[in-house]
C-alpha cells in the first residue's frame, strides 16, 4: 500500500503527515487483525462471544480513535492518502457492507 501510495501520489512527502498516515494505518491493521481472528474460531459459542466483543468494544474504540481525524476533508488533512483508502475502503467493503 505504501509503495503504491508513493508511486501514485497518495503518500505524503512531509514527514509529519507521513507519520500520521503510519499511525492510522497501524491502528487499523491491529483492529483488522482482531477481526480476522474471529474467522478462525471453530466453536460457535466462542465465535459469537468474540464477534459481540468486536461490535461492542473493538470497532467502537477504533472508530472513536479516528473520529477527530474525520472532521477534516480526509483523515490526514486536505489530501487523499493511503490511510483513507485503507481505512475507508476496507472498513466499508469488509465490515459495514456485510
């Protein structure tokens, strides 16, 4: 994602803005990893418990953590970045649309 972002102009050249992209991306990957774990749980009772935890705690906490960023044009400012594609695209297609 970083490679394409740099190549296509969606990764900031400013180090502070790039740092913000990295923080948001890493936070998203940590959250998405927790989502992925639920797909490997075989026991339906345990799976239901983990899915409930995702929707009651994990996803709301993640969304709250980026909420202040969402009041701008894009997550890291006035320009579209890989963080917007990653978080917006994957969240919508993988989670909210299902």
